[in-house]
C-alpha cells in the first residue's frame, strides 16, 4: 500500500507560528488554574501566568534566533558542528526520550479525563490505544498534514476558550478576585514555575530546519506565544472570577468545571461541556501528534534511514507502555509535571550550552 | 492473491471489534434525576446517623403532550427513597431497586430537611457527594425544607411538570426581591464551605398544594450545622444588607396610616474598620430608590414637607429592619451571615489573618463588633395619581 504523498515536507513560517501554540495547549490547560491558584491568593496568579508567558516568549525568541542561524540543517548537523558528534547524538537521544514521554503523557491524560467525564466503563488501556492509533495514523503520513490540522483546529480552540469565558460572566463576582497583591514573592515564583506550561519552544530545535528561509522566524514564533498567553490568562481569570481562589485550588480540572457551569438560557444546550471536550481533545491530539512526530524525526535523524513508517510503528508500543506505567491519577500528574519541567529546563540548558560553546569555538552559522 | 485475502479478512475482523462501544447504554436505561431530597433516617443505632435519600426521576413520556384520546395525564415523575449511611452507597442501592441507573447530569434541586441540617457536621457530609461527583454540574440549587424534605417532592404541582422543577422555578424567579432569600447554588456553597464562612440557604414550606419560599436557614460555618431561622421580617433586613434588590415593598406608618413603599433599586456599602479587633467597627450605608405604591391616608403627597416626613419614616423602618437582624445575628445565632468576613479578608487581609479563627468561632469577634446603619431614601415618584380619596371620608 502506498500512502498519499503531499507535495513537500517544507514548513511555512506561518505554520510554525501556529505549531507552537498548538503544542503548548494540551492537557495542562485543564488543570493549570488549580496549580497556579493553590500557590497564590485572589487573582494574583494571573501575574504569574503573564510573567511565565513573557519568560517563555523570550526563550522562544532566543532559541529561534539561534537555530535560524543554521537554515536547512538538521539538529544533528549543527549540533555536531558545535559540540562534536558523540555529544550531539546523546543530546538528540534525550530529546527523543522527552518527546516520547510528552506523547505518552498526553495520551494517558486524555484517557484518564475521558474515563472520569465521558466513558466510565471503557478501560483506560482501550481508550489510550485508540487515541494512540489515530496519532500513529496522523504521524505516518506527511508532516504537512499535521501542520494543516494545527491550522484547522487552532481557531476553534481559541473561540471555545473565549466562549467558556464569556458565557460564565454571570457567575463572576468581584469578591472572588480580591484581595489583590497579597501573595508573597515566593507564591508568585511558585505560580510562575507552575504556569510554565511545557517548554513548548523545544519543538523549535527540530522544526526550524524545515523552514525554507528562517529569517523572520524568531519574530513569527514569538508572536505565536501570544495565543497560549492570552488563552491561559482568560481561562485563569475565568476560573478565579467564577469560582474564587479557594474553590479553584480544590477542583481537579477547573477548566472543565468552568465549561460545565455554562448555562445557555432556554435549555437548548444543557450540556455545553460535551462540545468543549470535543474541541479540547483536538487540542490534545495536536500536542500528542507533534510530540510523536518529533520523536520519529529524531530517530530518523540518528539512524539516517528513510523508512519513516517502520519507525512510526516501532515506537508506538514504547509510547503505549510508558503511558500505561503510572498507576493512578497522582502518578500521572507527577509524570506530567516531571516531563514538563525537564523539557523546559533541558531546552534552556541546551540553548545555553550551544550559545557559549559556539562563541568559544567560533562556530558560525550560515544564515 | 493470498496476501490480499489475508488483509481483507483482517479488515473484516477489525470491523467486528471496532464497532463495539464499551459504554453503550441505551437512554431508556437511564433514570434522569432532577431532584434529590435528604432526610434524617430513622435508624440511630450507628454512630453516624442514617440518611434517607429520595430521588425524583423524570419520566420522559410524562413531559410530552398526550396525543388525542391517549392514556390521559401521565405523571412526569417518580420518587424513590433509600436509606443508608452514605449518599454514594444509597445511590448504588437505588439502581438495584429499579431497572434504572440514576444519572445526575440534569439534577436541578437538592432539598435538605432542617432536621438533618441541624445535626452536627452532617450537612457538609451529605452535600459532599453533590460537589464531588463528576456528573454534577455546579449550578444545582439547594434549599432547606421546614418539614421533611420528602414531602416537598410529594405535592402535585399545578403549573410545572414535577415538584422539583416547580421549586426550582420558584427559586429562579424570585431572586431579587426583598422578601425571599436569593437562591443558593452549589458553586457558591462550595466556596462558603471551603472558606468556613456562615451562610443562609432559603427555606421552602409546603402550604396546601403550593410550595412557598419563606425565610432562610442560618448555617454556622465552622460548626457546619443549621443554627437558626430567619423569619420574614429578618429576611428583609438581611436582603437589605446584602444589597442588589430591585423589587419588594416596605410597610411603614405615617400619621397612623399604613403606607407602602415600593423598592426599585438598592445599593449597600459596607465599611469595616478593624483597628481594634475586639471592637470592629462596621458601617452599613444603604441607598434606596423607589416609589409610593399604596397609601391608606388621604393627605396630598405633592408637598415637600410631607415627602420629607415620609422619607424619614421609611429610613427609620429600614434601619429598624436591619438592626433587628444584626442584633439577632450577634446575640442569638452568634454567626456572621452577612459576609463581613469576606469583606474583611479582601480589604484588610493583613489584619484578617490575625483574627480569622476568632471571627465566627473562638473569641467570636463578630458578636463584639459595633455595627452602625445609615440609610438614604429617594422617592422617585408617587404613582399616577396624588390622592384617591377626599379628606372628608374617614
């Protein structure tokens, strides 16, 4: 059987700009308000979220700036020039491992949330496997396909985040938002740490290589960060204003509960949350598919093999196995946290390492 | 060829396995719970008192308009009671008794009997299920019934399909008048329970064939039990402090004649000065605008002095209403039901941290606070006529 071949494997800058928010908006958006709220008081967490957005935007710009100095070069190529080949291989291996972990986490969380809210009889294994198979199908095709799905889904995700916010306005109360500025500095920092929402810029290490002329890329991807920043901010404000800080920090998935609270007058649509789930599963799918795709891309790069389908199919069991490792909800969320932090700090570490060594050894890009 | 056959048969086989649905559950097997009533059970042998859960299930065929000559009026609901120690458990038992699995996605109303609410720490335990379960929405209305909660579900409503929906629409429609306590929904209840603040839940009563919302049940936050009741008079004072009313009347006397003031809009401003925690100063300022709705006297109203007198009388009666409920809250129930604690927390959070545990409980600082009321009334208009009777008649 031969699959349908798209015309090219190139990414446009606009596609990369959309890929970044698509990768960032995943499962974390559903539980993020709880984690931030529990570290802060009142609405103060929103400053942490915005600060985290600014930090991530800065790092994104820096990473993009650095990588775009090596246009059309794969990670392995430019990394080898900077830190010699063996080290580059080890670095890529760890990247691959991270992407596999991210994909596994998204798959597992989706199955868990689905089991709580949508299908309580279906075993987690079955739900995960079906979701994973769809991801395998998407990744097995062309990369352009995944990017087009990103483009297609992101407007819906944005629209529904706004709908969730605005349809809850009648629940908002001023006394939920106050007292402002009562969090101590430690709380802000904790909140900032918890709202880092995945080091999404990690995807830039690999995807910029596919951009034809990455001159404007740093600017474009930094603009892309605006989408998750605005989205996370309104979801956070919505949760706090509708529920108050103390309730938000006690709800397991505040964003889902926020969607469940919507009452459309007239009873035409009593269960808005079902539509919200449909939309958010699309967001989770994008994140998982891209993480999977990046893992495949990394392996392809290391093995220098063109047989993409073999790689796609052979890492599927690994992803599934890792996804099934956590035994309960608590372990799943720890798994997610660890993956998030590690990918964030690893990406920063690699960036610093490359910038310093490139300067030291005088490695110059050709872009 | 053999390969083609193999792949074909594989596809057919997949089709068999993929077409199933684990959670397939025909809608006829679901019992849609629209109301839950919680009563104290009769069994007092164990340490935690037993609870009786009565669920009102919707019967979908009763909601449709009967076709001509059809079986007549079918009841649109069905009540089912189970007694046990945990709500979740009773829920399980309920599906054993009927062929239906209760699902709570469309639950509209929770009724708790005052008898159950007065038990120590029972209230938060029984509502836990309604806050925890994933099927629950956060806009469920909650009321306290004066008699048994079950009796609320037993009346035959005239204007609505089921008793639960009847109570729900009563609660929904009178939210902003001075006479009734605004309805409480689970999202707000959850907040108050977590904050350990005291709150008021509307009381419903059965009156013949009708249900009436009258007064409120006062819950002590730290103890989490019902400690008293607001009567109709106190309810007015409570609502005035809470503000945001746009309907209702205030009766007062001018020259021994009854006069009715119709409220159109109110706003209340609460200023708290916690300089001295043992004597917190609370100033309540209320502004009301409204009109004269009815008068028994015959004096002309188009007279500045007389209007001034009327305004003063209204102000007096408003202040009386408020002071009455405030002093009762301080002396009898000893709980802050007006949300002063939230106000303190948001505008004096530094001080609040020191007195948090002593406001409703401990040293009971609320009962020692000094509360002042002032009001300002504006008379917007006097109706479409000045007088309706001549002074000759008496």
